[in-house]
C-alpha cells in the first residue's frame, strides 16, 4: 500500500492502523516521519517523474492519496498553488499509474457540498462554498478518469504527528489550558475518528469498492455539541465553550453551515458498522487512555 501525505493527520493515522495488514510505503514532503513497520520517502506531488519511479519500483496494489493542501483559508487566497497541489498533483498521480494495476483511493471532503440542506447524499449536487472544496472536486474529476477508483468524501478528527491540531485535539488543548473557545451551534458535520475511518477503508479496499462515497459518522452534531462531548470525556471545563452562530465568525473562506453526510450508500455496500459521532468521540477518548497519541507523536525521526 502506498500512502501519500503520510506526515499529515489522516495519512499518518492510516499508516499506523494498517501497518500490520499491508507492506506500506508512506510519502511526505516537508515533514519527515518515522513509523515503525513502514518505509517512508520524500516525494513532491508536483514532480511527475518521482512518482512514476516510485510506482514502478514499489508497484503498489493500493494507493491511498491523502496528500493535499487542506487549510481552507490558505486555499481561498492562494488559488494557484492550491490548483497545483490538489488538482495538477492529483492528475500527475493518476497519470503515473497508467501502466500499473493499482487500486486508487482518493480522499475528498464534505466541503464539495454547499452546506445548506444537510444530510447530503452522493446524488446531491456538488456546490463547494470555498476554493478548497472546488479544488478537491476538481481532483475528484481527475481521479474519475481512472476506472475502478474509489473517492471518499469525509470529515475527520484524530491524532496529528506534526505540531498542529485536528479539531478534537484543538478543543482538548484550548480547554486544558483554561482558554475559552467558541463553538458553532448552527454548523453541523458528520466527522469520523481517523481510526474508525481506517477500519471502513480496509473493508472498502478488501471488497474492491469503486465510485464516489460519503464516509463519516452515521449521525451528525453541531460543532458546539461536539466540543461539549470532548469536554465531557476528558473532564474539561464545559463553561469555557461559548455557543455562537457561524455567521458571527469572520472566516476568510466561506464555510457550509450544515455539511452532515448521509453515509447509507457506503454502509449498504460494505455491510460494516459505521459509528455514531458519539461512538467515534468515545473511541478517540479510549485510544487517548491507551496512550495512542503519545505512541503516534513519538514516532518522529531525529532528522
Ligand atoms: N482534516 C480534515 O478535517 C479533513 C476533512 C475532510 C477531508 N480531508 C481530506 O483528507 C485528506 C488528508 O487530510 P489531512 O488533514 O490529513 O491533511 P494534512 O494533515 O494537512 O496533511 C497534508 C499532507 O499532504 C502533504 N503534501 C502537501 N503538499 C504536498 C506536495 N506538493 N507533495 C507531496 N505531499 C504534499 C503534506 O506533507 P508534508 O507535511 O510532509 O509537507 C502532508 O503529509 C486530504 O485529502 C483532505 O482534503 C481532511
């Protein structure tokens, strides 16, 4: 299995979860990572040749393409580089597979939907509200040129190996340091814990699923309620969470208000358990108690 973006949140957590199931090669760009049991290599998505060589030499059965620019506000004001990495980079990746029999899995986002009605199904219109969403959708179109590919539209939380935070880590960090946070009471999502997503992805590749699928928790919640759930598990001060409307927050890039996903198509296809968002937060907490974040964060190489 080849994983791009192995130094990122999802790539890293997937490599950690799946390393006993596959021989994994993980690719990073600026942040070298070491994960016991997997090989890692530096490769730039924008350099076509390096991917051709890697694919020729490693001959992956499965490629999980997680590498991407993901900062929504950065993407809004840096559209050229966003296009280069998220669209041209994905195109390069698809083209470098032309002589390979590799199964391509592309990680897309709930931000391809407009966030108005919520509970989006794959058959609903795509109408991204920001340039990040546009670029991810353009990436999907590149991936669809390769028959048999799998596209996953998701939203995630988990454990970063880098010095940055997923939404759940950010809530924990702010509340632990006695800082108050704002929680959107009218912004909804179906975020899923990366370790839960890893189990679903494993089932999907084992069954050679192809096409476009929403994949997240099977229920949704507001970001305010999500913060309360994290605070509850970690016994942090809930009074520090201030409920506000997303309309009262000044983002550079527009956000969809209700990006909740209908994940029933994928549930039916795979017949595996999809967690509720409460169960996903519970698993995140249980893994914390088991010392998983320390294990992940201590896997950095001394380079
Ligand atoms: N995080 C979320 O809530 C969320 C929600 C919905 C969808 N997604 C999707 O899930 C996927 C993974 O997201 P994430 O949060 O794990 O991302 P992330 O933590 O921001 O990591 C991005 C990864 O992409 C790599 N990368 C960036 N530019 C590259 C380039 N030119 N060549 C090669 N690698 C490059 C980075 O490498 P270096 O760090 O080594 O430079 C890093 O490993 C993305 O496709 C994203 O769109 C994420």
